[in-house]
């Protein structure tokens, strides 16, 4: 069967790719699009290492068909920093040692950013339940939760939200 | 001893050298790399727990368009069963049979053939076309089943007490006279425990990309806990000399011990060699769960006897650990570590390595020690209750100290176990009020830690900055700690130090990332290398100033005259000396290779609060404090991270994680939905207290910190549940159905 052609927007840029009908969005990102920041930990939507946003909605790209990207707006970890400037969440993860091996980090950051866009003032419990779909085996989550809470607080104080949208 | 005080960088929470790559998605993990002309490898796995392989017909698979190579056990170097060939702690007799079944398939998921094809889909289809003629054999999964007199014996050549047996080994440590010791006891507690196998649970599945040139020159890109282990094991199993293999360590997405052996690399190497194409292999999560790791399930009995004043006079432990289908369970950790927190005159600790038709176990964070400590620390809690003593007081009364002879051999130097108990007792957590259905438990733990072979190369760049290369995959922040140490010694900003992990062709032999050895050993070789560089820098400054090198000191990143008598000269900075290097003797760099010694054991004491939901049987950890003697926290953020991560894994082991087998002898929960690791909403914040009792045998006082924090957790949780419910649990996991069983048994 001939491959399918998909036109979409990835991290604000128009993008096109070819895929098989059964390919997942994660296959397309990691394959033809060369965006390997999204990771495959389970391919069943349980680990969240492949988290992306689809029209601002947080999804596991392993559970989404690549063809579903047609005409949509996709954001991945590769689009999180602005040029040489890290997103405040990225910076805070580094400052608080909120990553160890780093394999879950892309998904954690994408998911955390999606949370703060929806809810700029989350409670600890809200952070914990929002990130419950992102497995981390190294950190015990403590420093990740602290990093998200501190970033939210910093961004509220500094009014940096707008510049990152 | 050269413990540095007033540090500028040691002890600072610096930004890790690999950090920006990891928060932007740039870091290249094993599955993130491709090569031109690359094809895909897939494995055909046994559906049976135990089966003789009569024949394998690969002709249909080979005829499928797109298939480029097929390999079976005939392609793997055979290590005859009658002669042990050790590589570290692994026996190649078992490794060659683990990567590919030979005469028998030994567990569901055991590889029987591998295929490389132009797409993953074709490779998968080709696996289905391979015809394997199996003679299905009786099998056993659980320890008790494997030890019955009529149990199917996995390997006729393995004998115990003269007969073919599923007991593959026995290990004993002994101190004093155990019978005499128990005669003196006034209170004796003896209990039996079981634990289930649990997986390391790294989020990154095993993966590799391998190219083999026609002259056998082999490049391996894979994620592992040791590129030199990958090189050596692949060489042994493929027959390619080590000198022809370059193993490049990808960033590793978690290991916890589970990536200290190879699964894919020998198969992908043979497929690449046969096909003439680079071969990429990536395991699915289901393959990871069925065919890699886990650590042992266990069955143990622990008996401890004490005088009425609380002094322990005798302790005995018997530990049966599952090896999986090939020998090698971590009985050493269970037998050696369990009683080590205590100064006990009479100890007998015995372990048995038990075979059954499960995947071969792999190391998991302090291998064996958490299993032993779970039993011992639960019995300690009952002993404290029987003696009407506070459980921390009982531990303090019997605590191992400097001069205590551990049952497994060594006499402890200055150790910090007592300090962990005192810190736990003084912590506000220990006296915080508890609510209804809440309980508090404590437990301690010990891990040996390890030294061994490490190499480092430190080079000064022409612009006066520093590149450090070591040979250990960085699994949790070791590069950040190495940058701190090198910057401290050179007196420069840590951001001027780049820390890289070399491949097998670019750095000297370095043993595995494991045993909590990496920073201990790396710091030694990096310190010695940096000291050599400082000597060179002083010599060069001395030459420029025409004074004696002894009259030059190195301080704040520059050479200075050592005293007013040495003469008056403007300091020469690292950058200035680097710029003069071509005229002053050439490049500035130094490498050191050592077999490091002096890794002293580590101790921790944990406090856990739980709340039990008696309707649902759900246990929630509501507060947790881990106290540990960390030697010296070179980068406190990553030391805390090790402690928190170990605790989280232990909570999973205690409350939910287990392999569930169905009637066909297969794992029924080979995915993250049903193999339930802790998620963010399952846990509270995890408090840490780092007690720093520097290791007297290390230049910076470093002790291993990565493994100790898993050891006490299961007992701390079990003891907390007892405190909440007044009921003891003797098996893991304490999952909702089991908690309900115990609660309902009460009514």
C-alpha cells in the first residue's frame, strides 16, 4: 500500500511526512520527522514518555495515529525552549535536579507545561494527579513536583507566562 | 586523607553537564540513533516455560522478501556446561544460554531465533514463519514447586548434595557459635517471609544499533551500565576479538542493575555480520517484562534471640532466592547484608540459589540485600515489641560501629550507622502525631558498596578549560559530581569543566556502573589525574619564573609563588599556562587507571507513615523520611535523588509490584498498566537526611549512595502497617487484596 501524506504543524512550523496507516504519531515523530526527544517506554499509553500536545491537549503520541495529525497543531519537547533560552520549567528541572536518567524528562516537561497553561496555580495534589500518567523510576517524583510548583510560582510572580505562549 | 574543607564546588547543587541536552530532548538514548542502510532485528521467543527444541526450520523466514539474516543458537559461541568462564560475576556458560536457548527453552520469552529484515514489520512476520519443533516439558515457577522431590529438573548437570537439583548454589556466612548463642537468649522471635519477583522498571527498553564491517570491525551503540561489559560479552558470545569491537555508550534511560548484562547486542552483532547491514533492535515493554531482569522472588526464615535488656545474642537467617532459569541469584546480598547493621556475637546466614522456569534474574539495586533486610527488619520490629523497647532504641543498643566485625568478614572502620539512628530519633517525623488508621514503622539497611577498575583522562584545552573523560555510563548525575570535584581541585568555575563518558576505544577499562561504585571510583581516578595536571602546571610556572617547583603553589585556578621567599611574581592562570603549552613541554593532560579499594559499606535508617483504607485495603504512604550515611554529598541534589528514587522503588515493591503468573506458566502482567509501579499521585514528598561521615579511605570521603536507600523500605512499610492495624504481614506485596484478607481474618 502506498504511504499516506500528512500535512501538519509541529512546534509552530509547517511539516509534512509520509506514513503507513497504522503508524503512530510517535513513529512519525521519531522516524520521518527525526524528532527523537519523545521516547517510547511502553507503546500502551502507560508511561507518558511520548507526551506531546495536540491542539493544546496533552496526549500520548503512541496512542495517536500519525494520520490524525493532519491539519492539527502539534507541540513536542523540541519546541519548548526558545532558541538558546530554556523554558522556565526546563531551567527549574536542572536547578532542582528533577531528572536523573532523563528518559522520562521530555514527557514530564511537556505534561507539566500543559498543566501550567491550564492551571497556573496548581496545588501539590493537582500536580501529582496531572503527572500520574508520566512514569519516572529514578526520582521518586519529589523534585519533579517541587520543580513544577516552584516554576508556577516564579511564572506568576514574574508574569512570564505570556512570553512563553 | 585529604578531606577538603571550605569547599567552593564540592557540596554545591551545580547544573549537570548533560542537563541541557536532557531537558530539550537532544540527549541520544539507545533507540535514538540510526545509520545509513540500517535494517531491523526481531527475536522469536519461546511460548513455553520449558521445552526441548527438537529442530528449528528457518527456511521460510529466510525466503521472505526483505529478510537479510536469521540466527539461532548455532551462531552463538557455545560455552560447555562443565567449565565455568567468568566475566565479572557472570558465567558465560549461562550467558550464552540466556541470550539464545540452546537445547532447551527455559522460560516463556526465551529467545530461540532472531531475524533482521528491511522493516520491523517484515522482521516480525519472518519470526512467525520460523518453525520450531518443541517437546514441551513439565515446568515449575515457584520456589516450593521447584524444590519438591519430583520437580522437573531444569539442568541435569547441576547437582546439589550429589544429585541433579534445582538448587544451583549455597552460600553461608558464620560468626561465633549459633547454638550456644540461642542458649543465652531470653526472647526469641522466628518468622518466615516471602517476596515476589519485581522488575527494575527502567523506562527505556533495551535497544542497540550495531554495524559490523567485512573485516569484523564492529561498532555497537547501545545503552547499558557498562560499555566494557557490552564489548566483552559480545566478544565472548560472537567470537569477534574485543579489539575489533568499539562499544559506544548511549545515554541510559534507567538501569538499576538490569542493564549489567547483554540481551540484544550479541544477536544484533551476528545479524549485522551475516547481513552486511547495520542492525537496530529495540525491545518492546512486553519483551522487557518477559525476558529481562527481574530480581528474585524469595522465601526466608529469620530467627533473632536477645537478652531481656535488648542485647542481641544470636541471629540466624535462611534465604531461598529465585535465580530464574539459569544460576545466579543475589544470595550474597541477602546473606551478607541482612545482619550487618548489628553487632551480634553469633550469626549464621545461609542462602540457596533456586532454579525455576522464569527469566534469569538480573541485578536490582543492592541485589539481594532488600530481600534479606525485609525479613530481618520485620523480626527486629517484633523483637522490639516483645521487649517493650522503642525500635530505634533496640537498633541503637545493637548497632554496628567502628571495630564491629561483620558476619560476612570485615571489621568496620568509622561508619555512620549510629548517626543515622540518632538522626532518625531526633527527626520531627519520629514524634509527629498519627491519626486514626495511621501507623509508623522504622527499618535499617546496609549495602556493601564497591570499588574496582576505573579510568579517567583529564585534558586541558588550548583555551584553558577542562575536559574530563571517564568510562562509566552516568545513570543518575555522576557527571555533575565529577565536575564539582575537578573544579574544586583546579580552583576554577565548574562550568569550565566538561565531563564526558568515553567509549571502549577512547578511555581505559572501566568496570560497570553498579554496586554504588561509580562516584567512589571515578572521583579517585579523576582526583589523581587532576593532581598530576596540577603538578605539571606548577612545574611550568616554576620554569617560567626560574624557581623550584616546590616554591609554586596552585590556588584559585592559578600558579602562585608559595611564599614571599619564593620571589615576587604575578600569578599564572590556567588559561595563561594552557596558551604557553606548545612552548613549555606540550599538551597538558593526565590519565589514571586504578583498581580502586576502600569502598566502605553504607547504612540507612528509614521512617515510614502509612494510612490504611480498611474498606478497600489500600495502603497509602503519607510521610517518609530516609536517613543515610552518605559519606560526603559531592552533589547533594543527586544524592537526595538516589535516596528518594530508592524509596519510591521500595514502596512499589512493598505495596504493589509483583509478577503474576497464569496457569500456563506465563507472566500475565507484562506491561505498566498491570505491573503497577508507583506513579506521582501514589507518593508523598520524600524527606531525606544526609548524614555525612566521610569515608576515611577516599580523597573526598565518598561512599556509595545509590543502593542503600532501597534496602530498608519494605520492612519500614510493613512495620508501619502493623502499627496502624495491629496485624503483621509476612509476604509482599501488601497489595489491596492481601491487606483485605488480613483485615477480614481479624473479624
